[in-house]
């Protein structure tokens, strides 16, 4: 049986290698071939000696991809082995920014930290996630009471739209504050045109 190193978990965008572990030191005219049965998800091999390099091109879902490796050498029986792999979506966590406001104010614009550096690039062209597809929401309203309200993202819709990725959100918090009313927020003046402070006693009519 042909001895190979088996690749671990393969994720969309990965560049991975399969290498023969056979001892070829005493063999003559050794040659290896690497055949991929479905190049929609895994690229054809770039072969160098006893190893081959591949790119994980697309999330494969429940589809299995088979890579057949064959070794030939002069005067020896050909050896072969088939490896079955799947391509998993690339996980990306989107971090939602915390916000704050005062009660009675309109909710601030909900934002998130830039994650574009995590997106896969092919031949210098990076994948694009449309900003309008990232939906953030909170239960807080303009006149909601003071307190902390979670800011959440809709990962289900995002993952359906971009199946090569597995998006998750780290929740943010919208903190609503109320302005404290001081006991001395008011004062009374005598109507004499001189801004004279009223220092008289209170009555029921006051």
C-alpha cells in the first residue's frame, strides 16, 4: 500500500500538500501522478517529485472529492492510494461595535469591525461581501429605558448568500443612559427686571 501523509481539515481557500512517505532511495525512474476527480472544489495538482500542491476552491457541502495517487518505478509493481476529502467553509467572526446614547435620542448607526483581510483572494482578486448583506439589529428604541441592549447580526442569511464562508457574530452592546436631574435645576426670580432671585416662602399656590 502506498504510504501518504493525509491532509487534515481542509477549509475553503487553503493551499495544501499531499506527499508520499515511501522510501524511493533504492528505486529507479520513480514517478508520481495525482488525479482529482472533481476540480470544481479542489484544483488540479501541481506536482514536484513525490508531492503535489492543491487549492481548495469552493465549499463542497456533502460532496466527497477523491484524490488518487499512483507511484510507478522501473521493475516494481505500481502502487496507488485514494484519499477522500471535503472542503469546509471558512469561519469568520464579525465583531460588532459597542454603542451608547441617551434616552430619547435616535439609535446610533450600528457598525462592525473590518474583517475584509480574512476574505480569500484568488490570483490577486479578493472575495467581496456586500455591505448591505450584513444585517445588524437591536431591540432598543428611541425612548427605551436606560440599560444595556444587545446588538446582534443575522448570520443565517449571510451564510446562505456566501456559502464558502461560515459567518458568526460577536454581539455588541447598546448602552442607554438617562441624564440625572439635579435638585437645583430650577430657580425663581422676582418680576422686577433685575433677575432678582426669589427667596420667599412656598405656598400651596406656588
